[in-house]
């Protein structure tokens, strides 16, 4: 009798509960992706600098930034980590030194982002001070 009960339970689980569970888990994952600020910022081509505080850089991104730009100002380092994280998310290679073909364009992107974020911060500060 116990064996028949176990077989019936397994059939019910396999036929009804497992598909429902998979569907529920998939919905939760989809919602997490839609609501995840980290993923949203990584998907936006400008999110790495516009929403940089939403991105949590991986160890790979941080290690490569330190290898290349440990002596750069903090703002530069933070933005470099975020751009590297975006590149990793897109499956793009990270530069491993100044000889790498993407090193100079990436350096220029980061420098431009530093200027943009500084200008944005100044504008915000002026708006707050004028209240």
C-alpha cells in the first residue's frame, strides 16, 4: 500500500506540481530581472556612468581596473569598474594593458564620463544651493 501511495504522490508531483513550480520560479526570475537596478543599468549603454551607483562590479572588473588604473582618481576608478562590468555583461574582452586595441577608446570613454558626472554633480549642487 505504501508503494502505491508513493507512486500516486510521484505522479501528482510530476504531472501538476513540478510544471507549476517551474512556472512560478520563472515568473519570479523574470520579475527580478525587470526590477533589478544592476541589470537595468548594465543594459543601458550609458547606465555604467549615468546610474553607476546601481552597478555592483564583479571581482574581475575590480581586479582589472586596479591592474590598469590604481593611481587614477577615485571617480575614474569607480567609472572604470562599472564600464568593465558592462563589457563583461556583454561578453566583451577587457583590455589587459595599454597595448590592447580597446585600451585607448575605453580610457577616453571613462575620461568623458568623469567630465559628465562632475558637470552633473555641479548642476545638482547649484540647484540645491539656489533653493
